[in-house]
């Protein structure tokens, strides 16, 4: 239960700190592209390892 509470507070803290990136259109695009690229790399790595 303690781990869940800690992760919830971390999630809220990170979300409030990242708000400025998602409210600015150019930064929002850069963050979205970076996260999409990271997702593609992780899927490729997962398929390559299996």
C-alpha cells in the first residue's frame, strides 16, 4: 500500500511539472515525437530480444 501511495504522489508531481511542456504547442509536439520514438525503440528492442 505504501508503494502505491508513493507512486501516486510521484505521478501527480511529475504531471504538474510537465504541464508547461504540454501547454506550449512546439514543446508538446517535441515531447509527443520523443515519446513515440521511445515507444517504437522499446517495441523493436522487445521483439529483437525475444
